[in-house]
């Protein structure tokens, strides 16, 4: 099976999740992704097949996965759901198959270049005080993603 055909259902599912929550990243569990694949795209695959397809999708630079692990003073290492970010190459694949991702592409390019949002505020400054249950802000998550994006940006465009 072609790598684009493996990546397309995963990217479509993640893109819908991102649009639903109005974010440029998502962190659904594998069971949620499998449920959405079966419900909306009529694609029934096993969890192991999903992991293989995710690895292929990440290796082809359609997607960035950040495994989120935090330390708890009592419980030790706590594993959270993986954070997923669709790259420009992934958005271009979605566009090739008919998805209207022009807004996401513009936001991604502005975000990587560090430009201000349309409302005049800095993109990262408006969410600095929002803290999740692990004590990490949206700013911390975006910094992690941008570190991966900027390191691989030339590879993504190639």
C-alpha cells in the first residue's frame, strides 16, 4: 500500500479533531482515532496497524508526534496521550485529495515564521496563563512543536 494512502485516513481524522477543537494540534488516544476511522471513514483496522501507519506517516514527514511524559513525585513517570501536529507536507497531501486546508496552511506558515495573528496580538502570548493538569501551558506545548518543526522545516519542504 502506498504511504500516502496510509497517511490520508490518519491525517483526515486528526484534521477533523483539530478543527472540532479549534486548535492546530490534537492529542486523541489510539482508541479515539480507531473509533473515528471506523465511524466516519469506514476504515476498520487494528491498533497495531494504526501504530504502523502512524510510524510510516511520521517517517514520511506528514505528521509530528510528541510523546508526553511527566514526572509525578509519588507515582513516578506518568504517560499522557501523544500530541500530534500535521506538517505542511501533510496539509499539502490533504489539499491534493480535496480538503480545504488553506486556513490551516496560512496559520502554520505564520506560526513557524513568528508573525502576529490577525487580531494584532502575538500568537503565543494570549495563552501563556492557561495551565493543564500537568502544569504545562499551551505555550510550552507550542515551543516543543516549534522546536521539531524548525529543525525539520527544510526537510519538510523538500
